[in-house]
C-alpha cells in the first residue's frame, strides 16, 4: 500500500471534528514529504533532536507535535517551533516548557498525559495527580504554557473491550475536568487518544485527535518507536 492510499483510507474514518496526526518517528524526510504531498500538514515525533532535524529539512507550513516522553534537558531543541506537546507527564516538565517558552517570548500549547492503561508501563499523571496539579501554585503567576486538554494511551492489547474501557475513563475524566473551574491557562478542548490499532474505537469514545503512524507509513524498521 502507498502512503497516499493509506491516508485516503484512514481519512474516510475520521470525522471533521477529529484531527489526524501523522506519526513520522523513524521515517526519513522523503517519506514525510510524500505524506506532505498528499496534503498532510501535521506530523508527530517522539524524539526532540530528530524532530528538530526534520523541522529544518522540511517545509515550514508543517505543524510539529511532540508525542513521546520528553526529557527536561531536551525541551530547548523543540521550544522554538513545536505546535503542541502531547506528552507533559510531570510538573517538572511543565515548568521547564514554561521556562523555555518565556525565554522565547512565545506561548507553547500542551496536553497533559494521563495514565489510563491498566498495564503500568506508560507515562502520565494519575487522575489524583492531575487534581493536585490543577490546585498547584504553579498557576498563580502568568505562565507561557497553554494547556489545551489531555492525552492518553490505551494498553497494547487485542482486547477491544479493555481499550474501550480505558478510553471511556479518559473521556469521563476530560468531561469532569471541563466542568470544574480550571486555572486561566488551562482549557479542555482537545482529547488526544487513538493510534493505528485503536483509533476507530477512540473516535467512537470521543477522541478529537488521533496519532497514527504504522497505518500510514507501514511498520517501522527500527526498534526505538
Ligand atoms: C508511536 C506512537 C504512536 C503511533 O503508533 P502507531 O501504532 O504506529 O500508529 C502514537 N502515539 C504515541 C505516543 C506514539 O509513541
């Protein structure tokens, strides 16, 4: 299957209210350009330096989303151009993104990653930690991060019912937070959930942003994704 055929097929299943992020981690720039030539303008990467190199090499109307675990010492590589960081998983990381954004006099949009998987290998805040973060003194001064919503990853399993249950839990949390009074820099408008294997279930459960790699580009050759 070609990238074009894959994209056409996936787009059929994505409603207008949901945004497709093409996950291009480990893919060479030529493959990304192929997707670009099919009209795709939003790409997701999980390594800061790789994303920065691709930003340099590719057209400037691409929106780059950081979707992978981000170390605080790598934030500086992407802060000047990143469009959305999906993977804020600690207050320490949020503080560093805020610091780098202030330096650049820009505001960086972020999502808070929530730990929803029943397996315990994924990063993210627990619902309790999220409540603690919302009540934190971090928000009491002007900040240069804009929290736009939540991101979550379901357990890697063939059990559709389990995946659905985890997405439902995240949507419930999202709606619950949206109904509470949030700090001025926080709003709940984006719910990033769903990958190649589960994006259709995620959309049924209320996803507004899906992150799809393998179903667009084929299987990744290297292990680091
Ligand atoms: C790699 C990755 C994806 C895409 O995974 P596929 O199964 O290839 O679609 C989505 N989200 C995150 C956080 C990832 O690391």
